[in-house]
C-alpha cells in the first residue's frame, strides 16, 4: 500500500452508478435493518455509538476533556467529558448526542451519493481508531472493532459502487435511528436522560429541547430524502 493507493480510495469518485437498481437495493436493505426487530436490536448500537461520539466531539470542541465512553447491552450508552458542571459548554455537550446520528446520517447520504464515499469511510476508520483510547468496556471495544474492521474492508477492498451503497445505506439507517431514539427519549421520564439534564441545567422545559432535536432530525431527513429522490430521477 502506498500514498497513491490511499489517495485513490479517498478522492471523489465521480459517477459511481448509484441509480436505479443499486439504489433500490440500498433502500430495501435500510428498510429491512430498521424494520426487522432482531436486526435493529443489534445494529442500533451503531446509532448509540454515533450518539455518544457526538457528545464527545462537541465536548472537546467547547474545551471539555473526553475521558471515556461505554455502550451497554440494553443499547444505551454514556460518554464522559470533564469540565465545568454547569454553563454553556456542559449544555451544548449534553445537547449534541441526539442530533448527532441525524447529522452524520444526512451528511453521509449526500456525500456517498456525490462520490465521496471513500473519504467518508476513511474518516470513520480514523475516528474509530482514535476512540479505542477511550473505550471503557468489553462490549464497547467489540462494537468499535467490528464496525472499524467492516468499514476498513469496504474502504480498501470495495468497488466505488459498493462503497457508495454502504455509506448511503448507513446514512439512511442513522437518520431513521435518530428519529427512533428521539421517540424513545420523548416518551421517557428518566431523570438522567439528556433532555432531563438539559432542563435542569438551563431551566427551560423539556419540550423545547425535544423540539430542537426534532428540528435537526427534520433537516437531516430533508437532505437525505432530497438526495435519494434526485439520484432516482437521474437514473
């Protein structure tokens, strides 16, 4: 492997043929993943992973220290960032989790459909390698290793079309998963949930925070849907 080969797999690939049947295959696969309960119960850990890394990334961007994260068998998770107990930095870090899968998913659909699947996959591999330093449980390590290995294989061995299908399909699953997670937290009244913590930190009602999550999810959904429809029309 040399620098040229790596660059070839990261640069925009232009026309990848993600129209017609190849795109329909992606849509059907994404529908099966989110609609078949046993599959969803396993793969939703990927949505939780993005949720927790959303907390971590935004926390670091606002000056907090990311010390570790865990994924649990009940499909929940936790990311720990160290900094002031209150204030805007803590609030925005707490807020970032639920919108993260939608934002990453919508961006993934757009980038995958426009020839940037290789760069997206490379970025995912790099992020997961860095997160290994912050893994704090066996299950978390297993999930990160499996997702990282699968992503690396598709990035290195997959053709342009397969890479595009995987990135677009994963993006769609993340967008739908963001809505499903939002529905769960809306119905929950657990005092440790993100919306409950935000309400205590800011003295603003839970409904406003839920609405802010829904607004981001709606924007990501529009991007994903518009991209898919435009791709279908070109086919």
